[in-house]
C-alpha cells in the first residue's frame, strides 16, 4: 500500500514538472508524528533526518543503498537530508522512499498512514 501511494505522488510531481511547474511539491507526513515527513519533487527528495550520523553511513548501516543516479545534495544533523535524482526510472526511487520511511524514520508498515499535501 505505501509503495502505491509513493508511486502516485512521484507521478504527480513528474507530471507537474513536464507541464511547466518544476517546483511542484508533494509532502507525505505521518498522521501520528508530524516530525516524520518526506517531500517529493520531480528531481529531488527532501526528508526529515532525526540522526546525527552522516546519512551515507546511516543508510549503509540499515541496509539501504542509494539508487543509481541518486546523490545526497545536502543534510543537517537532526533536521533534514536532501537527495537529488533523475525523474526516471521511478520504481527504484519509490522503493528507496518506502525503505527510508521504515528504516530511517521508524514508520512501521502498520502505522503507514500519511497526510498528503500538494503545493
């Protein structure tokens, strides 16, 4: 279920960019904890980052690999991390975001109820 939601949100962001709105943003936020969020654009993923460890090291320690073409653009300990990516292929991005919610942000699959905001 969560992958389906993430896939639809990526499709919206990519479609908006292709239609001339590259700044279109979709925010997925936990209904249980406002500090758990991920923002999707056609070319980047911005996410809450409640850790002090370098994100590259943390991702490796929890078994998440960055999809091909995805790089860490910026991060600030205990605040956020921004990943830059190409819009396609989207499926590795969807899998990455779902794993990030679960492994990094601690959102269990049973608690995967999200508020979705479009800007």
